[in-house]
C-alpha cells in the first residue's frame, strides 16, 4: 500500500484507458510473425522489441495459447499470491548470492524497507 501523496501523483490509469486518453499498452498481433514475408516478420519483431524496451509489457493477440491454459496459469498465479508472505519468501530470488531465478525482483524492497509485493 502506497502513501496517499504517492497515490495522488500516480493518477488513475484505468480512467485514462477507459477514456482512451493517455498512453495505451502496445497490442501486437503474432499472426504477423508467421508469414513467409521476411519484411512482415521483421516488422513484428521490431514491435515486440520496442514494446519490451519502452513498456516492459505488451498485449499479445493471435498467440495460439489455448484459453484453458491461460486460465490455469492465472489461477496458479493467484493461488501463489494468496499465500502468506512467509510462504512466498521461500521462493524469493537472492540476487546477492547470484540466484536470480524465483519470486521477486531487485525492486522488492523500497528505500524505507517496505515490501513492494
């Protein structure tokens, strides 16, 4: 939970999206990655790279992943985030030891020691 002074500076991104104002998460159609035309494939690749660099996130469409699998992954993620913090910490990465795989990131603690997750 963020302090009120931080929250007020963030704004309401959901209202911005609803009103089609402000930045929009890039949507990338992965059907464009399969054509024989190398120019089309390269354009799709460039869009993915740009979205990753500028946003760190993107909305992928026509990816071919079954809805059932997406639902199962979403439920597994929700089950993990519903765990007590002590249980989640068992899976935390430890960058100091070189273990970068696992739960968390270098941003997990802020300057005041608060957990970001």
